[in-house]
C-alpha cells in the first residue's frame, strides 16, 4: 500500500494527570495538545483534551496526511475516530489491546472510564464522550478486537454476544479488510514481563518481536488512514526498557 506522510499530535496526559515525558518520544514536528489543566474525568474536561485531536485528524486527512495520535489513555481513540469520519471516511476499526475496553457501567467492577471507550464507540453505555466530538456509533461489525486477553467476566460476555470480531495477535498479520482502517493500539498489549511500565500491565501477551512481525505483515496489506496510540507511562519506565520496546512497535506501525 502507498504510504501517506504521517502527521503527529501528542497529548502528554493520562486523563487529568500530565505525562510530560511523552513528548520526548515524538517527532520534532509534532503538534502538542496540552498538557491541559482539567479537574476531573467529566465531560467538559475530557472535551478539552479530545476536540483538538478530532480537529487535527480531520485537517490532516483533508490535506492528504495520515494522522498519528499519541496519548496517555485509550479514550483518545474516540476523537480520533470522530476526526476520521468528519473527513468523510467510514473506516474499519482495529483495536489492539490487552484489555477489551468494552465495559459499561453495568458490567464494570471498577467503573473505570478507561475500560469503556470501545463500548462507547459502538453505542453502548454513556454517550457523553462521543457526543462531545459529534461521533455517532460505529457499527460493531466494523470493529476487530485484537488480543484483549484480560476481560472482566461480564465484559467477556458482552464481547462474545456482540458483533465484534475478536482475534488473537497471530491472526493480525493475515487480516484482510476492504477499505480504510483506523488502528488503535494500547501498547500494554505487550507482555508485561518485557514491557511493564503501564498503569495496568498484563502478563501473557506477545513479545515485542512477535508484535512487530504481526504489525509489519498487517501494515503491508492494509490501507491505514489513521493511527491512535495509547502510550506507556514514562514516569514508571525507570530503566527505559518499556520505552525502547514501544518505539520498536511504533516504528513497525508508522514506518518511522
């Protein structure tokens, strides 16, 4: 597939908490979105984080670039999709994550907002985050959930009963989709024994080499219109090992 030039936006924040060191891992020409001073994880504050991502993505696509969003949490995938659709593209969504992010308030033991964005995107659970960026629900049949090895019990039932396709990393390399694709990757999909510097690390996932190989095969045959990345936590990465592993994954996905 012909590669589009990448245009990066960096949101150095994990919800209301700044992650300023994320900017150290981005290209020099990146657009900086924050860190913003917001009091909580409610609608108004989250919209301050998300609206710039949606606008950046739409603008980049309209000028022929491929937007790449690097942020601290998976909720940033919501405005990424909003921006893609605002540019007139109806994409497939490939969601690569150790977690399903398919909880709703009815299924979540923790009520953690970061465990709900994929459910919100397809119209399940509260819709205020999607409404703030004018995102209508994406049909479940256009979503491929990859890995998601750590699901809460009721979340697992919801995934099984949904229209999502749920596949393993080993199937990613041969995945064939007709049309443009938004890839969202939470880098905690990596095995926590190799890359532990995350807020919710999970053992048992792919090694860096395995993930890189799968991504390279997938990218080679896929029209990727946007990349959304939920990053590691640089403040927890005391020896730099997680950052090095994640940069290898990003290079395989973005070509940079």
